[in-house]
């Protein structure tokens, strides 16, 4: 896994440890910011819900930064105001500071259980790898210990993006992609020609995780059909 993909998780864990330190500091100065911090936390939560259910913000980093900001403000609220929070608030906000610290310890119990316990952070904090990108489309490959090899075809908008489909054909995922041409888009799948220096492959990206079989086109055949 490229080191650059671990930058965001490293930053988050470093700042989380700082919130743990804040638990042992005198925090009288912070009382006047309690309502503002809680309101910011709720606004970040609303943005996450909208991003997941209504539309996806364009790019890989912005939505993850919103998620990290939500996690950190939640843990800061517990660290600064735990003595003044109601019981249910202590439990809710306390999860955001203790769960990330205790979840890795499940590795000593069971490795699979540890992967499951850490999966929300692995999926949310580790950036996918961009395999190809142009002005209109992007091919991404999720990276992580729980990620199966697959390609996600993304259509770019002005401020949002749309997932057109997914392919988990390992032969296609491993290609050195030089270009892509989308030929048709339906409700269930998207058809595209994936171009490499050696061959062109007609590929179906489906809305699920299945992948329809592909067939190879030579450069001559592809050009003869599109010129």
C-alpha cells in the first residue's frame, strides 16, 4: 500500500491522541464554546448524511475530511465537556474517543474480528487509488486489507460525482490503463472501452459487485467501428 494513502489516517490518529491529552487538562476556558462546537458537530453529521444519501461530493478527499472533522469534534466534545454532559451524551461522544483507541486491541483476540472492528475507519480514512482520470471520468481502485480488487467508474460533475458502476474482474483491474471511452449508460450498468498500450477491452461496469465478462478489441477493430 502506498505510504501517501496512509497520510489521512496518521493525521487523524495524531489529533485523536491530542484529544485524549485534553481529558487531563483544565478546560474551564472552553465552556463558552460548548454550544458552538456541538452545533458544528451536528452540521458535519448532516453533511455526511447528505453526502451518503442524496449526492456524493466530487473528489476523494473532501468527504473524508468532513468525516475526520466530525470524528474529531465528537471526541473533543467528550474531552472538554464530559463532566457537564448528560449520561446518553457521555456514552455517545465517548464512543468517538474510546472506540478508535480500543478497536485495534481486538487484534490480540482475533484477526478477523479486528478487521471488522476497524472497518469503518479503514473504509473511511484510506483513500482509493486513482487508476485513470480525465476531464469527465475517473477509475478508482479501493485500497485496504478488506478490499477485493475492483474498479469503480466515476462520472465527474461540477461539485458532485456519480458512481456509474463497479468491476471486480482481476484481469481488468490489473491493467495499465491509458484511456477510457464510455459507450452507453443504463440504470443497471455502464459499458465502456478500456484502452491500454497493448489492447482495448469492452467492459461492463455493474451497479453491484458482479462483473460481466469482457472481450478484447484490437486497436484496428476499435478504430474501424468509431471512425
